[in-house]
C-alpha cells in the first residue's frame, strides 16, 4: 500500500509562528498571558478582574478565543480594552497562526500586557504554544476534585494553576486542597492559588502574579 506523505509537521509550524509572535511581543515590550483551563472554570472573569484592578496602571489588550460567537470578547470590550475575538470553528484550541492574526489587529504600540483566553478545555491547548510569556491554567471545584490528576499534561508546562470557585467547594463536595496537592505533584515548580471570583478570596494573589509576571 502506498504511504501518504505528511507535508509538514503541524506542531513544528505552530512553534515557528509562536516564536515569531514572541519576537513581535518582545519588540513592543508586551507581556502575554495564555489563560487556558476547563470550560466554565472562570477564565474570563479572572481576566476581567485583572483588567479592573490593573487597567489604570498598565495598558491591557485581550484576545478572546472561542469556538464560535464573541460573548467573551464582548465582556472584555465592556471594560474599554482593545479586544479581538478569535473563533476557532471546530478546533478545540487556539494556535499561533490565529494569535498572529489577532495581534495584527491590536494596537501593540499602545499596550503593556495581552491576555489571551484560550478555548475552554484541558487537553488540546497544551500542545500549542502561542508566543506567550506566561501560561496559566484555571480549573474550578465544580469539575470535580479529580480533574487535575486526570489531565497531567496541561499542568506540567504551566507557570500558574488557579483552583477557582472555592466558595462552592463544600456544596459540590470537592476538596480544593487535594486539587492543589495534585497540581504540585505533577509539577513541583508550579505556583498554585485557590480563588473565588465571587467572594474575592485569593484574587489579590492572582493580581500579584500578573504584576510579577510582567517583564521588566
Ligand atoms: N460561585 C462561583 N461562580 C463563579 C466563580 N468564577 C466564575 N463563576 C461563574 O462561572 C461561570 C463561568 O465563568 P466564566 O468566567 O465565564 O468562565 P470561563 O472559563 O471563561 O468559561 P468559558 O469561556 O465558557 O470556558 C459564570 O457564571 C461565572 O459567574 C467563582 O469563583 N465562584
Ligand atoms: Mg470565557
């Protein structure tokens, strides 16, 4: 049987474009955060809180990744920040090419930070570098407290893991400390925070991470 030649390595091409994105961001002095995580875990609200608390100190832009629609993009726009919505169609992750397109539409000369909200899931985004400087993974207690140990790959390459919605941990019978311990077992270098975007618990530490993560 004839073998079908594979024209190119998709991940290698992605990595090359990611490097180009990174060079572009570096040349403008912009720090980019790739915010990945489970569907509905709180990615958008955590970025909104960062915009609210840091928007008068840093010039922030956003890229809002979604399969379809621009609901999250509209949420960011309500804070008055430059935003580009990126629809992936059927794909379950952003890739560097889509981000390159998004960056070309942001006023990069007028920005200090870009938050990139990835598509909500814990599997596909892990393989696709976007050119970001910091990788954040958000999970919440409502996914069940075994969600971290079930998806080790995405946590192994993260800088920060946020276990969100701790205000409802008891109601959903989840042990947030177990989730924190699981993340640390996968990657002992990880920073791990417990937060509630509803009560404000731990949000100060998320903001501190963003400020520390900003390149000098
Ligand atoms: N109780 C509680 N609800 C929260 C918390 N954080 C977010 N939510 C709610 O969870 C829902 C999802 O929050 P989003 O910020 O939209 O989550 P997301 O990860 O961006 O969702 P997708 O982009 O759809 O994957 C919303 O109804 C939020 O109000 C929290 O800390 N506690
Ligand atoms: Mg969202």
